C-alpha cells in the first residue's frame, strides 16, 4: 500500500496548494464586488466598524470598476453589507461620461470621488473596515 503524501496535519499536498493560491489571491489581488459582499456576509451583522464605506461611485482610473470612499464613521457590518449589495447590478456614470454596470465581477477600489486610490485588497479591507478601536496613548496602536 502506497503512503499518502501529506503535510500540515493530514492535508493533501494538492489541498495545500489550492489553499495557498486562494490565500495569495486574497491578500494580493483586489476584491471583486461579489467577493466583498460574500466577505461581509461571513461577519456578524451587528459587528461595529470604525471606518465606513460610503459614496459608491465609478472609479476614476477604470470607469467600469467601483470605488468606495472610507470615512472615520462608526457603522455596522450589516450596514456595510447593505451598501455593497445596493451597488450590485446598478449603473454608474464614469468620470468623463458613459454608463457602467457594476456586477459581482467588478473590481473594488478605495478612493474618493474623482480621485485615484488603492485597490481594495483583503489587507486594505481589514485595515479600514475591521480596524479595532484602541484606547491607549502609547502611539503604536493608532
């Protein structure tokens, strides 16, 4: 009997490679609108967030992409989910004209209206949305 090639507590090598590819994509590639919605659905709806996505708009750099402005306003994951879902299949006007429908495959950005910004990766999402409020004066937590 041939012994299975296993690593990481019984995980098959192919499973590990698939997980690695998924995690690499998650941390380096921008989230799509569908991925953003699914990510928000995985979190408890009543969870408070310290920075809120607002003002969804066609991204200045690529009009067919969606951008959100992040503001230091408290809201909940449920409110953020409603905002993200409200954009799905909606048409937006590009910065210099034209209409663009935002689908589940639309790439997300963090940018103010009319400005260039950053791709909304999982890391950036975590930093902006899931950032915990800290109450210390050490200077390293802010």
